[in-house]
């Protein structure tokens, strides 16, 4: 095993699996910070290999040309220092089988996905590798093959799973901060995931079920705000039962912050409009299974889950 101090002197070798809007953006920023970043893509393979990624960003437009572009992780000849997993959190994806060919002895795994309680299968499959869980607070989407629009935000929160810290979290934070990407480190990433779910649980499903509305439109009536509040409060109750009590003021803070942001189509809505599978179970199903475990009713969450599951069919 190569000592951490000697590895730190060398450019970070990064492979992004699932280089869509999220994976492409954070991979590009690491490349700007001096890392050597390769990507695995399924769609847009030819144009990305030929032209790279083009970002229309509020922070200034830029292009990212990966070190290499692969159609599958198995094509990568050597294990990377850092494997960024930015695929959708979907039950039908064999994530463990997908990444196993490129996970080496010294490979750190960085999971950037939505949802709650999604890390355990990866931790169990690779118990000797450091697993970092990441939460992206960003408005970014693909507008055309190889072209990504960055509307606002960009902060990343990372932490070793299930708790604690690791040298790679410190190194990643330094790299991201060097290119003006705010990156905070938490020693309790599960709490951070619950905090994000407070926002995701209402806004993602309602954006689809209300007929394709933006974040601004979801906050345009007292009735819709009332539903959003109720869903958030149910998530707080489940989180508290799971050992992560969060402050009640988080509900109003999320609503105020969403009022302040640019009108935005959620990632779930973009998936629905494009005919892609939505992350229904990662965002709603896992939380409801915990609600069942703790004997909590969560009627608003159950309604969203039932209707969204039907829409997904």
C-alpha cells in the first residue's frame, strides 16, 4: 500500500462512473484543480470523447476534456485513487457489479447520490476501502449531448461513512475549494443525508405529480406550501426515530432558501420528462420502510410514494 503522504504528492487519479450532469460537473472541477479525471458514460459517448463536456455556468462557461472516456468501468486499465459514483440510485442498477472491476486496494469510493440509507451495500461489498458519502447542493442539468447547464449553487458536503473522517476527505475539500467549489466536511454524514431528504422528499415528487412545475411554482399557493410543510415534518419525525433529531426550524429554512433560488426543475422531473427511471425508492421508499419499522404513519409521504410509483409505470 502506498503511504498517504507520497500519494498526496502525485496528481489524484479519478474515475467518474455516471458522468451525467452531477458527475460531469464535479469531475470537471476536480480536473480544474489538477486531478487527472477520466469518465464512464453510456449516452453521449461519441461526442464526449470527441469534444468533451461544455458547461454553461453562472460562474463562467468552460469546457472539460477528460483524460479518457470509457463505455464501461471494466475498460479502465488501472484502479483509480478516487472512484466517484454518480449514477442514479435505482434498484435495477447492479452498482456493486458495475464498479468491482476498478476498485483497487487503495481506491477511495465517493458516492454522490440522492436518498437515505443507500451506502450500506457498498460498504459491505468493499469493507477494506474508504467510503465517502457526498451530497450535492446544486442546480445543474443536461441540456444537449455533452452540454450541461449550471444554474446556481454547487456546494458539496462530504463525510466518511458511517462516521468519522479520512485523509481523502481533507484532500478533496482542498481541491474543490481551490476552484471555488464550497466543500464542507461532516463527521456524521447520515445526519447530513436526513437534512437533504427534508428538501428532496416533497419537492422532487410534487414537481412531477403537479404536472411539471418548477420550485418557484410549488411555492406559489398556500395549499401547496401546506403539503410541502407536512411532508418535511414527517421526514423530521422519521429521522428523529432513526436517531437523527433535527431542528424544527429546518422546515422554514428550506422553504425560504427555495424561495430565494432561481426557478428550477428538479432532477426527478427532468428524469420523468425524458422517460428515464425516477429515484422513487431511494428518496421515498427507503424513508417509508423506516417509518414502518418505527411504526410511524407518515400519510403525506405514503400518498406521494403511491402516486409517484403509479406515474413511474
